C-alpha cells in the first residue's frame, strides 16, 4: 500500500512540476525560486577615464536613462529642454562610461546653442554659459588626456570664431602653435583655417617675423597635403576638409606678394602645370619666367632654361629698344614687380594719349592683383584705366574677378560672409558688358557661374536682410550692392 501511495505522489509531482517543487521528503524545507536576472560582473576600469563615470555605480541605470533622454532632446534640436536632463547626468557622471567625452562635448554644444539662438537667454546667462563652455573643454583635457590637443583646438576655434574678442589674436596664435607643434600631420581639421588667417594677418601687420610665418605656413601646407593624399573623397567632405580647401590655399597664396616668402620650388610646383598647358603662349611664357625669377630660381634651373628657349622660339621681340616701357618689360622678366610698376608709371606720366595711359594702367593693375596680391591697389589702377578709355569693359571685368576671388579674404571661404562678395562681383561684370558689348559673352559666363554661389534665402533671413535691399559689402571692397539670393 505504501508503494502505491509513493508512486502516485511521484506521478502527481511530475505533472505539476511547472507549478510546484515536489518531493516525497515532506520534512525538507522548500527552496527559494532562482532569479532569471543575471548579475553583471564588475567592469574593469583600468583603461577608462579617471574622472567620475557611471560604471559600477549604484546610480548607473538612472544615469543611463538621463543620458538617453537628453540626447533624444538634442536630436530633436530641443536644446533648452535638453539642458536640465544633461545637467542631471553630468552631475552624476561627467565622464559618462569612461570611454566617451560625450557629456563634455554635448554640454558645450548646448550652451553655445543657447547663447547664439535662444532669444530668452539674458546677457548674464550668456556670459556664464560662455565660461562653462571653456570649463567643459578644460575638464575634457583632464579627463581624456589622450585627446588633449583636440580639446585645445576646439577652445582656440571658439575663441577665434564663436566668441571673438575673448582672447587676443596673439594668444590664440600661441595656442595654435602649441597644437601644431605637438600634433604635426595629425592636427585637427579645425586648426587650419583660423591659424592660417592669424598667420597671414600677423605677418602683414608685422607682428611676427617672416621666418616664423614661413615655418608655420609650411606646416599648414604639409598637414593639408597629407590629408589630401590620405582621405577618401567621402572622408574629405564629411570631415570638413573641403571647407579648408576653399580657404587656406587662397589665403596662403596671398603671401606670394611678399618677396622672399616662398622660394623657387614653390613657384615651380604651383605654376609649372599652368604654363605647360599653354607652352607656346607668349603671355604664359613671360609670366612663368617672371614668377621663377621672383622666386629666386637660378638661371641654370631647367624650368627657367626651357621657358627662355620657348620665348626665343615663339615670341617676337618688342620694337621698343629703350625708354621706360623697355625697362618695365626687363623688370617684369626678372621678377622685379616694383621696378616694373615704377617704369610703367613713368611711361604713363610721359604720354598724352589716354588710350595708351589706360592700357598701361590696366597692366599695372594686373601686376598688383596677380603678382603682388594687393587688391586695393589693383582696383585703384583698374579704375584709372576705365576713366581714361570710354567704352572699355576690361577694367570692370578685372575688378569683378578680384571681388569674386575675395571670399577667403573677407570670410571663412564658405557661408554668407564669403558669398556676399559675389553680389559686388556680378555688379561689375554687368557694368562691363553694359559699356562694352564685346565682353558680354565672358561676362555672362562668369555671372552664370557665380550666381549659384550667392547667399541663400535662409542666409539673408537669418540676418534680417531683405531681398532687393541695399547692402554694403565690407572688407576691402566697401561697395553698395543689391541683395540677391542664389538661383
């Protein structure tokens, strides 16, 4: 009978095993159910940031939730709503999970947005937020020291662009020198444009010696060329190197106007291809010879020898054998642009024929523009030429070209500050074809090309500017124009 009862008990237990823990030993204590939640093993923090993080902390889950919530608000561009959520998680874990600097960078981004775009932000709040931006960068330096120069580059960038006047150019220049010296070819893309601007302006204002400017201009060129070679086209654009390309080379080219800044190799590397595209054109030959001489190339340099031979074979000698025009041409061939300008001016002052005066004044304008990179002086002589010869569009075409090429001089190379120069350029090309129908085809070609680079409707709306209104283009241009939008 006992056997039957035991067997029956076992069958009942088997049937109900999903619901009850059965055993024939009625005296044994019932076991506690085992939790299905696995306990996470502690994370090894040896390679993580030394600063406070949520890893292995009792508040880890709470911090993660706040982190996700504020980042969702940032994705929706609700920066004001993101701020208190970010502040909560930042107080708990400024270094996040110890692997990412996201809380420092996001905090700086939120504060900069509120300073720039949030109308309700008071002046006192703006000042406090600005200080917090730089405090966050400094904390990032301390908490993620391997990326220290990246954060210093962000600091310098914001001092230069976002909060101008907070630091002097001299102070920012020293910051960039330190970054470039330390990072070399690995320097951040954000370094090149502002550092280039400061170098060029400081040299032109004689605030730094030429040798130092040459050193750092060379480093900038090396960084740019290294990345041009190493980056894929997608990386080039995604990382912002295309913005650097629209600014830095043009700004450094301006230093060609300082004799001795660049040597022979620079002019060969930069202009040989341009000359070789037109090897039998006398103007191209003469310009190439002048540039090599200006750059200090030796008479035995193979490039110079070949160019002189091409000139001998293709170009007739001018009839004039003496006088200021002959001397001016000799000066040009030797790359002595100041001498050439002086002799051309001497000729202009010696003749009464206004057409001859105009032709030479336009030639002087081109020397200032192409070789000496002095745009204001170039415009001065182009205007003289236009006043001396009626119905001539060439001077206005040149001025328009100078305006169009001034984007990097008058702004960062892209965006509204650089694009507004196209308004003034198009004005001049329209003027050229209105006085001289013979230049209409070339003028229309340039107008159509640059119309697409005018500011957008959003650009002018953001600045409270109305389409069709009068606007004075700043920088060296200083001319009134009409506001138009890109087509």
